[in-house]
């Protein structure tokens, strides 16, 4: 839990992913196309990956990955991100965050 909170608070945009997850890839590409420079953290490459997955679920993610944090706040998974993007809210949320 501490690792998740630390990474989320130290970086403008963080996406927790798994390397084999196609939805994670799609969310990552979306953020890149929006000009964001997210920290992409692949939990399947971390020995503590299972603990991170459990922490993400405890924090309120309906699916463990992708889990997107903006400005230290959990935004959600694919459904939440796509809904925000389609409404135009995601771009507004990204303003003020580090861009590439």
C-alpha cells in the first residue's frame, strides 16, 4: 500500500499495469496521445506485484489494472478513464500535470 501511495504522490500521472494487458496498453496510448507523460508501472515485473494488486483493490479499483492516478488521486480503471475522456473531463484533469 505504501509503495502505491508513494508512487502516486510523487508523479503527476501513474498507470499501474501488467505487461500482457491489452486494456492497460490502450489506456497508456491514450495518455501519450493526450500529451501526458505517465509513469507506467508494470506490477508483473515487481516481486511485490501481488501485494500491489491487493492494495489497488483495497483503494477502490474495480479491476486491479489498469489503475490510473492523477495528482495522487485514484481516478479508476479503463471504464472511468474512457468516460472521462469522452466527456472532455480527462483533458481538464491533466492540465497542470507534467507533460512531455
